[in-house]
């Protein structure tokens, strides 16, 4: 009996170690998927209107287009690329937040000599309409330095200003991750199995082997019972 009990204990430990290994792997995978879900790409890395992104504004124009019904203004902004170059983009902001950008706008138009810190804005890319492109082409000459030799036209617009603008007026939408959900469900299931294995709730009946003497006594009792019945 003792060797059998020891084998059961070793088997139980072995199964628990397997569960621990699986739990560790699933926990790591869930953590990485969660971090990936939270990750926000910079504006120069996004390629989908579904991706939440950010952009650091170093210079900013006054609004050149305005949607009165939503109180949203469209501004030119200048940001620094990872390679150190500067690029001009379009950004939509709620004009109620104008004060947040006032220092940068004043510095851009040389109303002040104090250079402010860049402002980071978050939002979703939105495809630029033809109407907005036309307004941008008309007004960008008032924003870019006079010595800038690039003339923005309909043909080269997407090259210099991109075919989308950053809409900062939309709140971040939480995306449902199927992989993260499945990973967490598996993690929970394996963890429950691990706990059940440790607690060992499944109680097994104890089998007691009869001795020779007990079998003989049992036979005698059965014979006496038969005689009594007759």
C-alpha cells in the first residue's frame, strides 16, 4: 500500500508542476496581449483609421477651417519626425480647448519669444475630404515660411500633408481582443484545475483486502443464515 500511496503523491506533484508551467505561460501571454492592447502608436506609425494615436505639436496655426455645429477647428501643426526632420500635418481640435494650445500658437506667429514645451495630443486618423484639402492648399501659404519652395497642389498633397488628419475630439474606444479573452479564460480554467488538484476533493473509497480467516468466518455466517431461513 505504501509504494502505491507514494506513487500517487509523486503523480500529484508532477501534475501540479505541469499546471504551474501552463499557468506561467498563459499569464505571460495574457500580460503581453494586454500591453499590446494598451499600446498607442505615434502618428507616423499608424496605417488604419481604427488605431488610436498621438502626435507632439511644436508649432500650430490658427484654425483655417471651422465646423460651427460641432465647434471643431482644423489647424496646421508642425511636429518632429523620429529621424529629426520636421513635418506639417492637419489636426482637428475642439475650440473649447484653444487655451491649451495658445502658447504654441503665439510662439508660432512670433507673438512671444518664449518657446513653449510641445503638446501631445491623442486621437484617431480621419480621411481628409476634398473640401478640406482645397482649404488647406489655399491657406498653407499663410502658415509655412516664405522661403519654403514647396508648392502644395492636389497632385502632391498626400505626399506633404498626408491623406488624413488627426481628430483629437474623439474619446478612445476600447477594442475587444479575442486572443486576450481566450487567454484569460484558459488561465482561469487551468488555475481552478491546479487548486482542485492540490485540495484533492475527489475522495477515493478505501479498499480493505479480506484475510483468509475473515473469508472463512463469512462463509460460516452465510451457512447459518441459510439454515435459519429454512
